[in-house]
C-alpha cells in the first residue's frame, strides 16, 4: 500500500482465520432476528391468530379429576404394631398401582357400572368402551407421594365426573378383592388348623365340666365344694358345742341356787329375763305405794288393801316366772345337745364323701391339664395366623377416595389464550428456523476478522450498531456531524487517525470506497468518514463517482460552490463537474455532472489518474464514492487509480462469496492496496438490480445559497449568480 493506510505486512493473520466460521453469538442472533423482524412478526401474528381461531372453533373438553390415597396396614395399626416404622414411598409400587388403574380389569368394572342398557354388555361393546375410557383417562402419581390423581376428559362435564368416579370405585373394589385373595391364600391352612384346634379345646372344656358335675367337684374362689362344706360344718359344730356348754352352765347355776334354799324370787333375780325384770319394776312400784298409803291411812283403808293385794299378785307372778325359767333352761340344754349330735353325724358323712372324692379330683386335674395344653396350642396357632395376616397386609396397600370428582363448570381444553400463546411460540420458532436456515444457506460475514481473512485486506474499522432511535433516524452522516463523540464516530475516527499517520507530508491521499452490492451503507461510510476527517482538520474532497445512483449531495447537505477558485479550476477540479461545499463542516463535493445535466465521469484509467493527481495537490484526503463492484464495472476504474481501496461489508448480511469476488476483482484491476471496513449500522436491504447508464438517476440539485461554514474562502465568495440547469434538476 502506498500511503494513507497501514501496509499489508502489518496485518495479523492470526486474527482472521480465513473461511473458519465462528458460532453465532448473542449479538449475532439478535441481529439475525432483527433483519428478519417482519417475517418474525408475520409468523407470530398468523400462527397466534390460527391457534386462537382453532381453539374457539374446536369442541370444548371438560376434565374432571379425583384423588386416591394409598395406605398400608402399618399406618392403620399404629407405630407400636409395626417394627419398621413409617413406610417410605416406593415409586415403583406407585407406578404399578397407576398401571393397575389403567388395566382392563379395572376399566371393565367401570364400564359395567356405567352401562345403562338392558342386560349385560357383550364383549365387543365392552372392549370398545374400555378403549374409549383408556384413551381419555389420565392417571398419575406425584413423585414421593402415596396419592394418585385420576382425571377423565369428555365433551360433557357430567360424563367426565361420572367416569372418573366409576374408575376410582372400580379400582377400590379390585383392591379389596386382591387383598382378600392374597390374605386368604397365605392363611388358608392356618385358618383350617385353628378351627380344628378350637374344636379340640371346646371338647376338652366340655369334658372337664361334665366330670365336675358328675362327681360334684365344683370349685369356687375358696376351693372345692366338699372342702368348703367340711370347713363350714366344723365351724358350725364348734358353735353348737359352745351353745350347749352355755345352756348347761345356766341350768347348773339355777339348780345350785335352788339346792342352797334360795327362794324362786332370788333365782329369778339372778337371770336377766325381760318379763321378770318388768314384774320386778311393778313389784317395786306396788311396795312404794303400800308404804305411802300406810303413812296416810289406816290398816283397813281400801286403797291400802288394794295396794297390798297388788304386791301379793306381782310376787306370785314372779314366782311362777322363776319356775318357768328353770323349766326352759332344761329345754335349752336338751335342744343344744341334740343340735351338736346332728352336726357330728353330718360331719361324719362329709368326711366319708371327701375320702371318696380324692380319686375323682386327681382325674379332674388330669383332664384340666389336657384342656390347658390344647388351649395353649390353639393360642399359639391363633397368634401365628394374626402375624401372617398382618405381614401380608403390610405389603398390600389399601385405597380410599379422599377427593371425588366433581362436575367441572369451565372447559379445560382447548384454551384460546394458551393456543394463541403456543401459536405465537410456534410462529417465533418457525421464523427463527427460517432465519437460521437462510443464514446457513447464505454464508455471510461474521466479524471484521473473518472479513479481513476472506479478502486478504487490512482490517480498518468496525462501525457499531446504531442503537438509539434518534441515531437511526439521523443516519451515519448526520450523526457524526452532530455527535462527533458517539461510538460510530469514534470507530470512523480510528480510520481517520490511521490515514493521517500514514499520509505523505507533501501530497494528499486518494481512497476509493467500494462495496459488493448496493444497500451496504457505502455512501453513508463515505459521507461519515469525510465529515470526521474535515472535523479533525483535514482538507477533504468527496468525489461522487456513482453516476447511476449519486447520493452524496443529499447526505452531505451540500450547496453549490460560488467561490472563484472552484469556478475557474484553481482547486484542480472545477473543470470536471459541479463543485459543492458541505454546509456543516466545509468539505468539498465533486459531482461528475455538468451544468447541462450530463454525466462527465472520466472514462479511462489515465483520466482518473490525472484527476486524482490534481486532487492530491490541493486536498489532504480525497474519497471516491464508487458504484457497487458486482452490479456495474464502473467502480473498478477509479479504484485502480486510487492509492487504496476500502471495501465495505455488512456484518451477518454480506455473503462470503460476494466479498471474495469483490476483493478478487479489485486485485484483478490492479488495486495498489486494500482495507476492509465492517458496517453494523447499515439500514435498508441489498438491491440486486442496479440501473445502467441509460436509466441513470440524476443527482439531487445543489442549492446556490451561501455556504454555512466558517472559512476565509466563504467570506471572500461573491454573491450567487444564476446558472443554466438541466431540466431534470429543476
């Protein structure tokens, strides 16, 4: 490279791995979706509307569900009956129970319960109903839970609830039948043996009872009946002998009193008899009356005589009672002796019976031992039967309904909102897949390093995306003029600094900015690069060599120059075309059109060299805006006469083969040196079609107002004058 750009030897090829493609990063993915945003929006809207419409037109489906709880015998009996503690959830067992609910046996029971026809359904009808129930039945169990959810979908809400409840009830019936069958199979022999042993125990108890009754060997809490009777008779005999001794002592006392010459009155006073005591009280009262009357009346007084008669009468009664008392004491002794003799005879009979019952009690003890042994064997088998039943119940769950299915009021499917959301997602995925497929089929440039590797040119700069809406509205040329410190301007400033560092001191530099196709932001790059160079102090000339689509007069907001040096060719270019001045920064614009509206572009390489030699003598930097290389061949002529070529490419849009072809054409045309600039802030799209010379677009007319720049030349400019214009520029 001659001047203006770094030499090709300074390129670090390790940064540009040739045709190697990097993976699509986040920025690249976002950029890819942004480029296909209208396709993405269309797919999202169409798929979302289709999903919503399909959901609204489809038949509503109602879902009714219930919940089953599976418990084990350990949970029912309590922790003290199960040594292993609470039973852990076995997911394999729960999955087996879920499959059991979906089995033909359970579903057949539900179908029979729901049968509303006459008689029983035939096999074909039953199979058809089972298949229908299984197709719309949803059974699942959450991981780590003993709960099973059963749901059924049907167009009718009441039918969904009835079938779900019928399936759960059929499963519970099958579960109970399986429990009974498993327990019966495991304990059948034990139950038979326990029944036999129960009969043996009952027979032994009956034999003991009959033997006791036969030999009167009844037992109480105090022992056998015979022993208890002997004890009672001995006690009664002792009591009777005591009463006999007491009666004999009283009689002997009375006889001793009579033998001693005591009067009957004295004998009567020695015994505590109620009648005698009463008579003694009357006798004392009568005697006291006699004494009182004797003091008051004479011996012959009637009252005194009556009192004395009463005393005699009571005394006579006492003597009679005493005689009766002696007779009763003799009777008591006789009765007591007779009672003692009777008890002794009965006691002798009991002792004889007790001697005969000793052998019978020994036989009874043997019978009781045999009955006790049989009862122990029966108890052991009974415990074993219970343990066997409990062990089998521990491994077999018991199901119960904890939440029956209720009739739903709102359909569960299809949901228009959900279907619309799924449609939006499907539309987004379809658009994304189409964009990815397009990117895959169109191998595009991915980064500045790859672009440099594909072309073999020096990587010059990378213009970032214009993120803000205001930046995109202004565009790159106006953005760098109004915001010279923005990221895009700083990227271009790096290229300007590189140009200034390599610019010869005595002459300027001529650059041709080219692109493979139109719509890649080439003209924006030219205008932005020129404005930044002018802002940084360089004397800049822009040559709009794209006679097919000239656009620099609009981008640079140029006005037609009326300076004398421009009119008379003192700047070296006034005789070639129309010269204008950018009102913002004061740079020169050369349009290769004459006042008559006809294109005056140099047609040969020699003419371009002559034009550019004159530009080098008057300007620090000359930038040529050329046509796209792959659409027309006009851009190769000024490019071959320039000091260097800047090839503009768009990240993730310019195809690799197009970029290689553009670089190859530059080399074939004899380009001295080249650099590549990656443009991420481009707007618009690639235009394959491009107008020829016969349909060239005329440039926008430049006004002849005073240039709005602060320069001595602008102050010395004469007032504007009228000039002849081409009719297309009016």
